[in-house]
C-alpha cells in the first residue's frame, strides 16, 4: 500500500503557523499559507505524506476539540484547508489528519449543554457522569477525563450517538477535504471494536484509507494491526531505544528491539508489519536536543529510514532544530519563523538522500530484517526482498571501524561508491546504505 512506501512529515499546524496559545473565538486568521509555502521544499526533500496534528476548532492546543467540522479559526477556513490539501495532492503528497476521538474540550457544545441542564441534558449519555460528585472546575458533578487532565472530557464511545457523530465527522473530512488517512490519538485507550467500526466506515469510501494508532507500549497491541483494523501503530519502543542506545553507546539495546519486533523468528511481534517510526515528535524531546553526541544525528536518521517501518520527520528537525518540554511543550512546536534553516545543512542533505533511497527501495518498504553484525558502537543489518538486498552499517564512535556484513560487492547509495560488503570501512560517526550488486 502507499503508506508502506511513504516518507511522512509531521506538522503541528497551530505551532508551525504561530497561532495564539488560546482561542478567543473571534475573527478568522489566515495562516495556512505558511504550510502551502513549504510544499515545493517538502517535495524536493522526498516527503510523500504529511501528518497534521489537530487542526479543528479547539480551546488551546488542538487536542481539546470543540468542533469536529470546522478548521480552527486561528489557522483559517474550511475552504482554505481544502485548497491546501488539493495543492499537497497535486504535489504527490498524501494527507493524514489527527483523529482525537477519546476526549473533547470543555467548550464542546454537548458538554456545555450538560453543564447547563445537568441531568436534564439529552447529552448525558455522551459522557461518564456522576451528579453526586464534583469536578476541579466546581461544575457540581463529576466526569471522567483523560488521565487526570480535567480540561479534556472523556467521551463514551459505547454511546451510539457519539459513534454516529464521530463517524459523520470522519466521513465529512473524507468527502470535503479528500484526506488519505487518520492518526488515532491515544489509541491505547480506544476499544478494539471501535477500530472495527471505523475501518468499516472508511473502507466504504476508500479501501486504501490509512489508519494509524498512537500506542506507547507495543507488546499487547499486535492483534489490532491488520487490514481489518489498523495499518500501523506508533513505534515508541524503537524511538526510545534508539536514543538510549546512541546516548549510552550500547547498540545492543536498539538491535534487541529490532529483532524482537521485526526479526525472522516466530516470536518477533511485528514480523512482516510496518510500524510508524520516528526519532522525535510533538510529545518528546527534539532529537537534536536529546542526543548527547550531535555528530550522530545523521546516523540516527540512517537507522530510522532503513529499519522496518514508515519513517516520519518532525517539522524543523531536518534542520537540526532543538526543543525541550518546558513551557508546556510549546518549545517542541515553534513557528516556522523560529526555525533556523541554516543550522545543519549536512543533516538536511542526508535526510533528503535517505528519503529518496527509501521511496526507491522495495526492500526497505517490505523486506525482512536480519542482524548481520553487532558491537557496542557499530552494527549492521540486512533488509531483503526477492530481487533486492540492502545492507546497512552504522558506526557511532569517534574511531573508524571495519564491518563484515555480507559477501560480494555493493554500492553505497549515499555516496555512489562501490564497496566490499565483507570489508566495509566506516569513518567515525558515519553510516552506509548499500545495495548488493
């Protein structure tokens, strides 16, 4: 499918566009042009799909949705977003939206109706309520929220009216904006039957519609990754494992995860499946901030783009942008004007090369994974499918090394040089992506 072969680019619209931190629900601002201006560059970078974090009307950060049918006025109008999607499609770039179905903001009209009419509201079945309790907002009743965040009101997905409301919203996004897929926020809290329900609804319109779930722990979620439910889930295990392995100079850690998840063994949890892969996003430290040895940034992306999975670059990180979780995570989602585009041109060029290598290789999109060699600061692995073998070698230390990863000759796709796969010489902090001849 197209998503297995895709190179994703994640954009937090409210951040990139420099929107106000809180919605005043006043006049519409017209900021989506800032994203449109990036389209030619994204195409050159090798991006084939964009993942947008929440962009529908909300109170603050987008995950506190108040209207599933209207683009946030801090960004623009429905018509402007429709035009943006059309231009992305014209550039060969698919569009995936963030579907926030577990909870809503307190300003969501049905919840406000409950606040006003209490037990007399027709929307009581939409939420988990207790009129014998109270909330942190002193509403005079208790309600379930998302993990202790009282500003995020949990929806009752077992309510037929809630199901119909959400499915109608998804159908609207597909019909009006022609989107190609959804990221399901906090999918680890959504019931499996909801994935079935959603898959049936989207498949009526698009058999190739992409559904990807946000999941933090992978061990018990494999049963939901198949054509009838989700196409992929977020690979937090490898995102965390990569950073930890690089920072501790212990590549055994990340290789263990790769074999555990994708190896050729019966017990490999996601063998033959692609997960959604990344080294940073809107919820975790920017890679350039988290990585202790900055000279390994290119190596980090080499592994990301060549290991099993659908690689995704978080906006600005291709320039080496930094960001931590201070200031309520706002440093993780700066405006486009705040990003220094000249900070690390070598990293940008490396990611561009990797993106084009990834989209041109069936072995990297669909091939098996097998460890070839492994030491603390260097390792190699093989991705293979009938007719194509890719050998990847990485050296994260300050000393050169030699790796015997395979037999015969190959071509390093990053440099175009012919190499001996049984005698790969890697310079300090370098990597190779070789196609066997």
